[in-house]
C-alpha cells in the first residue's frame, strides 16, 4: 500500500506598520493562501505584525517551530524601517552579511550613480541564506531553513513566490465545496451541528449573508477526500430541503 501523503503546513507573516494602520490594504495574503492550497500546503495561521524587532523575532521563531513553512512579506526594502532581514538573522542567531550575488544583481540593475548605501541595504541577508529571485526589480528575497522572506510590494512578491513554488514540497490537498440556502443560521444550527458530529473528518463552516433583501447562509465544507466531501454535500442538501430550503451550489467556496 502506498504511503499516505504527509500534511504540509504553513504560516504567513505580513510585516508592516502601513498594513496595520489601514493605509495600505494587504494584497499578498489573498494570493498566497489559495496558491499554497493548490500545491498541498495547508495554511494554518496568518499574522499581521508591526515593524517592531521583538515582535518579528518572536513571531518568526514561534512559527518556524510550529509549521513546515513560514512566508514573510514586507520590510526588505532600502529604508530605515525595513528591518525584516536583520530580525530574521537575530531569530536564527546568525550574522547579517552582504551577499556577494545579491550585491552583483543590484550593481547590474542600477546605474553606478544610483546605487547608493540605502539600496545596498537590500543586498544584506542572514549568513547562510539562499536568494529568492526578483525578476521585477532585482533586489532579491531570501530563504533560511524553512523561512521564506519576500517583498511586500504585491507584484514583486508574486513574482518571487512563483519562482519558488515548484521547490515547495506539498502534501494532501484540501478540497472544498460551498452550498448556499435562503435560510437563517438559527434554523440550520441544530441539524448542521448534528451533521458535523456525524462527519468529524469534514470541516463544516456556516457563514450568513444578506443578498437582494433575503437572509441566508452559505455552508462551506472542506476535506482531503473527494468522495467523503461529496457524501456530506449530498446530506447537507437533503437537510436543507427538509427545512423547506432550496440548496444553491456556489461556483466558488
């Protein structure tokens, strides 16, 4: 019998005061979460943290010990508040060094007169780290052990992630189905709880909505087994019809 694929887990750390202040909406989490699921990496946690050294170090150390992968976004630019690289170095207890290849890439990208000390900060990585390519603006991200450090600018982050995704080892893929009905959650609550109790291997979540003047509920089911997911979805539809509701299969969960 073939071995069952291992479950692979991940956390995302979104770093930046501008995100916490609400000034800049985060666009990286909505890209990374489904992309990770597609390759069989289950996202277990996401945190938004300030440009604060103790907070970054603590979050990195907690998450790298708890999950297979940690992905950080933000804080690797040329300004004084870009402190992610130095924080990762301190989290691992290694020196922050100028990576020769990172410097070479910056020298090739910028005219000599434009490559100032601020931009050269982007060549600094923790000792022992490997580079993550940046095909957009040259300044690389980096990887140290199971921590992947990427830019906060969405277009650059996506290019970086797309360059490394083939190297990530995935596991079981979580499948999902979403079924809506024009019934309030209060009506569904008791039979839905019983359905969950009978099917503990399928995660069932309920989310209310108000559309076109009608109150309703969207039920999202998640599981790694397509057959089990289908059976529970059929049972859910029957449950809804028993309550005089007509199930509506959503195109996207």
